[in-house]
């Protein structure tokens, strides 16, 4: 067994096998590379066209979080983008291979990338890249300021237009990054996308959950909304505590009238909104604390 | 002077200088690399998030085409994406450096990529990648089958939502590629995007021009439509021949009722539509021939 590298960033190139490969050992399909060295060709369609899919998962004290949910979504994203189905067993093995070599304590970001490969090339390319998570302790306690931004699409369009890939977590993420810059320009920390006709979608890198009338609500995953892995964990936690949870359409007006709003994501975890579109917003920090305690205690 | 490499692909990594750099010689900012070797780090935001901008230009018998228009659009795209302004003189020098080393005959695709750089890195990264153009002789003569696809956005939304980056040619091109796959699935060769409410936008990799009532019309460049470099050359050609050209809103019904429709792009150049949404479409192949003769004769 290789000694843990204990250093970050850590990069693993993966030679992706077909989903139906009968192999059970994958060691020779993994190659550790120095993260500062070039590893991708300029012909990479990830780099040329944002053509591929990804997942970002957290590793907490040696436990990769919500692996099954992330790999299920990776497979969904790949199917929407008509990429070959990823080999789940190989990806699980890659995550395990990495985790064995990562620091055993602390919070780590594990990014899985599955690209269409090199232009005119024979096969997808794949890699895993681990970095130290930023310290989100403060923001988990103090909350964030959010702004709503129009995502341009009317409600229900994504379901009629699968080529817009709204249900896939693709590498074409420039709009998500631009939305965060717009939020910062408006003096906020994060954004919540609305449809053109005023329904709540999701954050550029997060899932929205609100509490209204004693029920915890998340906009229904759909052609336009990714099913949040962290939101699923929070709903499980709430259900176990006897709380009511619901997926349904949420209007911007309902968002603004909610008792509390959270943005959930894999590494920052749960943060509550303390300001929405420039106005103070009610929050329940003790619930955020409970969500994060539950999330950080996950061992799978 | 270096001997021409005369081989393709040809890759040049560029160390991008600020736009206001006073330098006049750029040789030490260019580095030729073997296109089969890794050249990019996995931390590249181009590969991780499609976060960057690009241009694709044609080189015909040693003449790079419409360089000024492409570099102007690269600068516009960079501004929309809040990237540092590209150094136009350096990019011109990079193109010249490459062209000196490329085969002197034939049609070549020159792709310019300007990425936000490595995650948390200090500066953008840039490269130029030259490949042999596919043989488009047949399709220029025979035309293409096109389908209209809903781009999801209502008319006029892009102008209100600059964070959707619709006016920038970004590396987040997965939707454009998915639209081409959808066109192929429908038995066509290419797509024409419409707004959700039925206005003509552009092709995934081309500009639309139609002839209606004796006037050559292209949908007005806007927050949602890139200004086509090849379309600009064709309009100049038409104006020089005394024809009327116009930019204006075009509805899907007007598109379907047109005398003829062309898709214009930098490397395939002009192709006429012979089938639209499964129905035979009128074409004027002799005009396509004239357009392509004029385009191929450009020396700048």
C-alpha cells in the first residue's frame, strides 16, 4: 500500500473504462500526476468547449460525502450529454484511491471531471482533483447575502429543450461564474436564479431550500434544476426529525415571504440567507447549525 | 527565421501580456508545443468551467482571414466575461508567428483560446491551435439541411441579463454541441436557434443570412447574437456589388418564407440551406459560389 501523500492539491488522471467493463481492479487505470505539471492536451474538448460533466464532493475527516448521490448525478449528466455511461465501480475505486492518499483530517474538495476527450479522439478523458476546502466556518455561522438573478428561461422550457442541457452538471459553467460576479457587484455573496417568469430555480453552485408555513420546501428537480446531493441529505435529516419536506414550484414572491432560506452545496454545506436583494432576511441560525452538524457527521 | 514546420496540428502556447504592455517583440511569450503532449494543468478554468473565450478563424493559402474582426470580437467577449483585455498586437504577432510555420497552401483552422487561467492563478492562459480544415467543397456546393431549435430565451432577455454572456463567444459551448447532435438526430446537418417566442438568432457555430424581397438580411447583432465575421465580409461583398443589406429582427415565419437562407462561418464559409425542418427549401447555389469565391479571395 502506498503511503498517504498527505499533501494537497492531489491529482489523479483516470483512464475511463466502459460502464460494462467486467474488471474489478482499476489500479492501472489511475495515474497520479503533479498538479503543477501540464496534464491535458489543448485538443481537450473540456478546455475547448466546456464539453463534459463534473461533480464536486466533500471529504470530511477521511469520509467522502454522498458518493452514491454524486455518482448517480454524474451518470444522469453524462446521459443528457450523450457521453458514454461512466463506470461507477471505477469512479468509486478512484475516490477510494484518492482518499487513501489524502490528509485524514479536515475538509477537502474532491472534483470529478468526465470530459468528452480530445477532439476526434477515441474516448472520454477523466480526472479527479482534490484541494483543501476553504474555511467555511464563519459563513456557516453568519450566513450570506443573496440576490435573485433572471436565468432567462421561462418556467417549463427546459423540459421541451433537452439540448439546452439544463438538467446536466456540465463543464460549461461560465454563466454560473458570471452570475457570482454579478452578485458580488451588487454587494452580495451569492445568487439565486429565477426563471424569466419568476419561479425559483437554484443557485449557480447550490440548491435552494426554504421554510414556509412550517414546511421545508425545495424547488422540484426538473429539466432545469439539478437534484442537490446536500439538499437530499438535509431532507433526510429533517424527515428523521419528524419535519415535513416538500418538492414543488416556488415563486419569487414565496421565496421573499419565507420564514428562512438556505443555500446548500457539497463543500460549503448549509448557509442561511441574511439579506435578499438588499433587504434584511429572517434566519434561523440554530437550524443551520443542526444541518451542518448532521452533514459533517455523514460517513458516506 | 525558423523553417516552416509544414505540419499540422500546430500548437502555440502564449503567455498573454496586458493590453497596455509597451512591448513590440513577443517571441519569448510564444512556446511551440507538441500537440500530442499535455500542455494544460487540470486546474485550468477553461477545462473545469468552460471559463474563457475563443475565436476560430480560417487561413487560406497562407492568408489569415478577417483577423481584425476576430480580434475585435475576442476583445468584446473578454470584456463581457470580465477577463483582462487581450493584447491585440500580441495576438496579431501570434497569428503571424503561426502562419509562418504552417503549410502555405490549403485551408487551415486557427483556433485562438483565451482562458481565465488556472484556478486561483495569477493570470489568464492562452493558446493557438491550428488544424487542417475539413474538406467543405462538397457542402459549399450541395448545401445543408437545417432544423430550427428553441434556444429557450425570449426575445430581448439577453440585453437585460448580461450575466448570461449571450453576446460573448465563450468556451462554455456544450449547448452548441448538443444542438448539433439534436440536428443530426433529426436527420439534418445543422441548426438555427430561435428565441422562445420565435425570432431567429444564429446557428450554434454560424450566422444566419436570408434573402427576402430582394434584400439580404441578418438578425441584428445584439446581446443574444454574435456579430458574424464571415457575415460581415459577405455583406461587404454584397454592398460592393450594389445589393441591399440589412440588420433587423427576423421571425421564424419570415425565415421560412425567405427566397434563400445561408449559414456563414469562418471555416466552412457560406453554405445554403436546401431543407428546413424537413421540408425542401429554395436555394441560389450560384450566389453561394460567388460568396465563397469572394471569401476565399480575402487576403486579410
